[in-house]
């Protein structure tokens, strides 16, 4: 990979953006997330002749068009100021005697000398050429290590098969109507990509009892090996089933990233167990049953085993959905909760099917009969691992 430097002025850069020679929104970039205040600080820096970090673009050797790898937010801010989307803030500290009188001025209102000063400000631009597929993503990852990018946003710069597969699944999710109104959270900061990549890694490993760390997901995205067709099929079918529950649900079922991951893994397990009777209507009925039981702190029966109350179980589920959410123990406890309540749901609704084999879960909740206290939840998680419940095979 070679990086060829140049120092175009802002007038040239804006012209190239508007002509389409520079693309601010290639498919690997996040949306424009800078606030107006942050954009105004950048314009202030330009007008003070201060430093603006370099821009990195990937150049297509055939078309000579350039896609912004790093610097999208800076260039969007400059373009928006030129287009009159926001005005100069002359009150930014430290105050500048020349800029203070210009407070509230838009680009077109600037005195000619100041507009010329803005237009002639140069920014170092690196054209990336002669690169291998993984190199631009690695550069983006290293450039943004010190920033507040989410893990999903950093991983999204890796040009590999896994990134393309996850993006395709997210697009399918949106097409199925599984957006913020249904899920309870949006894809801001690529939250959906994060959930689906974690689910995918669980399925690739075939186990829930290994923690999914950020470094594991980075390696997944860096790899030139795609997800297996079985993994992408199962996630797609689980999302499809989820989408169809919308017309049957009678409760406002909301998720966060942790609980959505758990429900998707539950649905995938139903698919792998060939539960042909698991229709969208049945899944919606179970969601309603579970949510009502969670809100009440109890379900059809008062205990999920001979000793453990459903109130305690739901308390563990809620606590492990908001804290320590990525720990192996939290993943297993949320999953076990769904299956315990699901077994009860099957019995309560007299569904004519073989009950799920949950003996390994029930035995994990057993404790000393001489004690009047419920088991420690971490102890339950350890027993679940010992009993093999984390095995997805």
C-alpha cells in the first residue's frame, strides 16, 4: 500500500466533493454524526489557520474517484458550512478579535478576505493506492484507535467477506421492518451490526461458553474466510421469523443489544432443533407470555424448579441484561431463563410437542436443600457450562 500526499485547498476539495470525485459516503463509512458545535469548532480552526488532521482517501485505479477512508466528518462539516447549513460561532474560546465580530455569519456573508482565507486553507490529503484488500481497513483501525468510535464502527472499515455478509443481514433486517419502532433501539453507531456479528461468532464457534471479546470480532472481520452459509442462513431465518411476529404481537416488546442477541440465539436454537411448529404466531405468543411474566415477576407457576422462584429468575435476567452483559455467565443465564420459561409456556398452552430437554438447566439451579437462599447466579452459570448447556451443536 502506498500513500501519496498532496495539499489541496478547501475550494478545490469542496469542488471535488460536489462533482462526485470525492465520495463522503462509501458503504463502509458511518453516517454523519458530528454536532453543529463540533462543526463550528472545525470552521473556527480553519479561520484561525490552525491544524486540521489529514484526510485519507482510497483511490480507484480505474475511475480515479476517491472514497474517504478517514476524515468524513471533517469534510462534511466544511461542505455544510459552504452550503450555508450553519453559521460561524464567534464566541468560541479563546476569543479571537477578528472572528468575534463575525459571530452568526454564514459562509456567503463572510467578508471577502475571510472567505478567501477559508477557501485557500490547505489540508493534507493522502491518496491510498496499490493496496491489498485488508490494508485500508487496518489503516482506518489504527488511525481511529484513540477516538470514540464504537467497536462496530472500527470493524466496519475492514474490507472482507464477513463485513459484507453482516451488512447484507442488517439490510435484510431493515427490509423486514425490524427497526427502532419494534426493537426499541436504532442502528445508531452500528448497533445492529454489532449484535449480528456477535451472534454470528457464537454460531461459528458452536458455543455460548466462550466470551466474545472485541479482539475476537476484529479477527473475524480481518479474516478472508467468510461466515459459513449455515450461519448466515440461520441468522436470516431467525430475523425473518422475528419480522413476522409484528402482526401478531399484542405487547410492546422492546430489546436492548444484549436481549436481542439472546432472543435471536433462542430462535436459532429452535430452528436447529427442527421445531417446525414454531410459527411467527407461536413465537409472538411466547414473547407476550415471557414479557407479561417478566413485568409481573412471576409466570404460570411460582417456581421453575423445586426451589427457584420465577421472581428470582426474572430478577437475574433483568440484571444480566443491563450489567456485565457480555460475560459468559450473563449470556448463559439469559439464555437459560428463556428456555425455562419456554418449557413452562409449552405446558401452559398444551402445545402438542416434545418438551425441550432442559434437565441440564434444572440441575444447574439445584442447591443445598438445607439452605433457604437461592443459588448464586455465577454458580448457576458455572453449572450450566459443566452440564454442557452452552454447546450449540
